[in-house]
C-alpha cells in the first residue's frame, strides 16, 4: 500500500491521474468498439455500453476530486483553474471587549 511518506504527494497525484485517464480511455474504446460491431456480436455486448458509460462518469468524478485534493502547486490537470476565494458575510466591526480581569475594577 502506498503512503504519502514513501511516494511524494505530487508524484502520487500524477500517477493516479495517469491511471484514471488510462482507465477512462480504455472504457471509451470498449464502447466505440461495441458500437462499430455488426450482427450478433453487437447484440450480445450492446447492453454493456450503459455500464461502461457509468464507469466513465465515475472516473471523471474521481478525476475532479483528485484535482481538488492534490496540492495547489500540482499542475497535472491543465483544464482546471486553481483559485481560492473567501466569502465575507458582513463588514468586520471592532467592538470593545471586556476581559475577565476588567470586571469589578
């Protein structure tokens, strides 16, 4: 089992990205191959196409997760713009704070 200690996190991200992309490509190739078949061969395998497409969607979802959990400086997924934002609900107003030592004077 691989751990962050024995493989660099960026290297792990690269390896996982490559493996997942390869799996996705193989599944899409299976779908294409089945779609180009004719006769009884296609009829026997056509029901597999939705299952392969489900697996492709799952892999795409995992690729999206990978891009979010890998370090900010990891550049293995060029299609994603990595940004950070902070939402501020209301303007910060400094109020007088009474400390425990200020009570009873």
